[in-house]
């Protein structure tokens, strides 16, 4: 549901549970990944409409996290790979992941 009417009219205030703020409930994958820079991960990716390389698996060390990408050093080749989040299906942590703390 939209927080606003996409056709121009604003919706009335949405009912919220008492004591629960919207900001406190939001957690993003970027926050979790940022806490785990330096860990070894396995990233599973899918590329739509690409006949030559439809899927890919990258195993390596998480080096940097951006809003829409992650930078992983491939363990097999030693090359850095910038992987776009839109192509990521899921990420496996080879060790226990550090959880993102509340702000």
C-alpha cells in the first residue's frame, strides 16, 4: 500500500500500533552486510535475459558495501568483483554473521 496516493491526493494518517515507530522497524541488507566486511561469503546471482551467463556463484571475501552494490574479492581468481544488488539472489555467510544493531 502506498503512503501517498500516486495520483496526487494524500491518504489519511495510517493507523500505527502504539509505541512502534516506523524508523525503528526498518532494517536493510546494507546494514547487515556492513557489519560483516572481511568475512568470507558465497553470493548467488542471476542475470535475466542473458543467454551466455544466466547465473553465477562468487565465493570470496566481502570488501565493501554500497547502497546498491557489494565488492567481493574472488577466492579463486583474486580479482575484485562489483556485484549489483539487483542481480543477487541470496548470500551465504561461511561463518556466523554479525547482526546489525539497532540505531
